[in-house]
């Protein structure tokens, strides 16, 4: 009989397995779950060298999987001006001016987190509004969702030079419809940033390490970094070699529009090079649309605040379908950003076409966000085996004012259809989309189970606590092609689990996000443990 090297006892174990959801204890050996069940039975597996973890009667869950996150942003975020507290235009101008005075040697000022609704009512400001704060060097501010960029005139000049050099409208610079002059607004700023040495040069392994450590503190044991450039993949290997990789990583390579087919061999080489359960590359990230706040999400019907627009797609349908078919043929899982219902429909159609053309059903392609979905498309997710990867926090009323204004009341009422997709058999997975929203999975779980409709009543889209946990564990593992090794506390799976300060099943749902992770274990090894507090604390 195998002797356990770790035994977890005196616990309220939520296994995540429908056939046996609760247990008292479990044993681990060589980084995997050896046995799960009643403490009296599990205790017989202990030996003289077995580490015994007394959970003190606390709730133990499978480790969280964040199925859509941007951890590589940790490279830079710590060095950027923080605007995530939703300052007004006047406050932003004051902060930028003060930051510039305090950092005279920075060749470009970069900030992150401005909120559309917190700015002036008539729409996004222009370059001149930032010139009023700083005009002697480039300034770039990004919206909280990471899509929209706002630059001063010096930044616009820098961007125009890059556009000329690469020969395409990288960053999607908005221009005045009459003068054709740049306004200072960019709809896909992340593509432009990848071409700017001033920004790329700020990256450091220390930044990524801080982000990984924070994920471990929040109970995340696997993360799907859904948009990583080929040039950044090395960072995870370097961090792993330094002993700082405490979260298992899945990664999707970013495929901007215009990516030459010649790069596909590099994608395949990266997939072969990074192919184990600590760091695996097997997916490609595409975009078909943008976001509702700026009118760039592709809708089936016109925007409520702009009846002449339905949002343009990043690719025309035929070009997108061709790209999807080729990547599908090469064996990649495809993750397509689609916020609007027309974008979702285009993605579903391309996936179906690729599977029929290539004979490759079962690739488990994904659609990221799915904020607006036409009800007639709900059953297609199950029919086609497509995973809707959704972010509960994005539905929160306090951060969706501009979103609601753009799409209108009727579409808001049926938006973020978690309950409907589950009822139609879709393999829904949850995620944070950090740094767009909180990295804490418990914030997302609270949102999923307490969501309210626009009139303040309980939303019909809210789901049960068990379903929300499932979407952050077992279903998220399925979305990452990792369901055989994680997502539940089951014999044979990795010993990836967390211990919580309170029992989620025994407290009011609106308190879920107040609960703390007090221990995170990956492969049977504690990677985070909350420091003991003194009696006075």
C-alpha cells in the first residue's frame, strides 16, 4: 500500500465531483491525489514521514483556474500611472502633470485604467486634453479594458511614424471624419504598444513574478494567459528556472490581424518547445471585434446610442474563416475575442466551417467574453463543442454604465447569459480578464451568484454557488484541456487545492468576496500561506 506524503484532515472538502461532492479528508502522494473520503479511512495511509495538514474544519476547494487572464501584463503594470479608481478628466490631467514632474527622465508616460463613464459626457477626450497636462513628451493612457488608448499629440506623432514604418493602421487610430486628422484615440492600443521599444523596454521578470505571487495568494493554481506574444513566452521559462513559477500556465499566442502565414511555423515550434503541465502553449488568440463602450463590438442590430452603426469586424468574414481553418488544420485551439452577438455568430460559423472542412471536430475552440449572444445561438455552443469563456465581474452594474448606454435596455436584459448557456449544455468557463477586472476569483463568484437585473431585482442570469465554483474549477480545466489532471479533488489528479478562511456555503452570498484564501497548494507543495495574525489584529 502506498503511503501518503501529505494528508489533509479535519476538513470540509468540496471535491467538485458530482457523484461524491463532499469528503472529510484526502491523501496525496508525489504531487497527486491518492485517496479521497472519510477521515477514518484516509488516516490509514499516513506513515511516519507523512505531513499532516489539519484544516481546522475549514472549506477546502480544488485550486481555482483562471481561464482568461493577462498575467504577462505584470511586466509593466507596476511602473504605470494607476487610474483604476475611475478619476474624472480634470483629475486625470492633474495626475498626469504631477507624475511628469516627479518622473522627469521617463521618455514616455504610460497610465492604465481610465473609465469611459468617468470622463466627460460628450465622449472620449482628444489629444489636446492630454497636451494640457504634458506636451513635452509622449503620454499614453489606456482604458481599464486594455482596448482603448488615449494619447497626447507627441504620442500621436510617434504612432504615425510606426504606422508609416509597418505599412498598416496598427492600433486602429481614430481620425476626425472631416479633417482626417488623428484624434488621439486608438481602438486597439495593445497592437501598437507591441511595436514601441519605449514600452517593451520596461519589462522585467520581477514584474511577472509579482503578478504570479498575487495569483497564488488568491488561490489560482492554473492560469490561461490568453494573449502572449512569441517574444514574451521566454519569460515563463525564465521564471520557472528561477523557482518563481507557482502557478501552472497555459498560454495562447497572440495573432494580430496581418500576421503572415510564415509565422505559423514559429507558432508550431513554440508549441513543441513549451509542452508540459507547468507551461504549455497550444492555443492562438484572435480578435473578431472590439468592445461595446466604443462601438467596436460587432452587433446584429444598431447601437442604442448610434442607430447608424453596428460595429465593424476586425476581419471580413471570409478572411477570418480562412485564418481559423488554417490554424484549426495545424491543430491549435483557437480563442476568439467576440463581445458582440454578431461577432459571436461569426466565430461560431467559422469554427463549424473549419471542423467540416478539416474533419477536426473536438478542437474545443473558445469564444472569449460572449457579452451579447443571440438566443438562437445558445444551443450552438454545445452542438459545435465551443467553449464560452466569460467574466462575471464584467456584468457588474457599477462598471457597465457606458456599456449599457451603448447597447440599450433590451440587450442589457439578456446580456451575459450564464444561466441560459448552462441550461443549453454549454461548457461555460469563468475567468477574470485581469487587469481589466479583479484577479480574485471570489469576486467573480460573488458576482455570478448575486447578480441583479437593471431594475435592481435578482437577475434571471445568476447561477448557483456550486455552478460558479464549477466554472472556476472543473469547467475551466476543460476549457484549458486540463480536465484529466485538475479542476476537482479526485484520485489521480494533481494535488492542487486551497483552504479558505470561511465556508462559502454557510455565509451570505454578498460576503463571498470577503473570504480569504489562507493556503494555496500546488502539486502537494504549499506555495502561499497566510501569515498568522496576532491576537490584537
